[in-house]
């Protein structure tokens, strides 16, 4: 879903520690580093909702081993591709 309330990507410069649910811990930390002036290359983060939308729509089944997104175990990779 691509709109202002639920974007697929966000730029480092536009996020921070209050965006944890949107971009995860690593993404939020990159935003904070940009805000304090550390030398971080320009870049963007694929949002958590965009990631999960992709997984759902490409036929990948996920088995959650815990509540943490970093602890996902991917199984049954039934990805369909068109050439």
C-alpha cells in the first residue's frame, strides 16, 4: 500500500526513535544518527508494513518463532515468478 499514512519506504532523514513500529529498531537508529549529524549515506528504509505486504502477496508462508520480527523462520517458499 503506497500512501502518506502507510508508505512503502521512508527516508532516513524523515524518521527517528518514535517510528519504531514503522521501520523497526535499525531503521529508527539510522534516522536518529542522521538527525545528530553522523556521516550516514542518504538512503531509505522499506517499512515493516511494506515488507509484510510483500511476503503475504508473493506466497511466502512464515512461521513465527517469537514476537520479534528478527526471529522469523521462513518456510514453504512458494514464490511465483514471471519472466
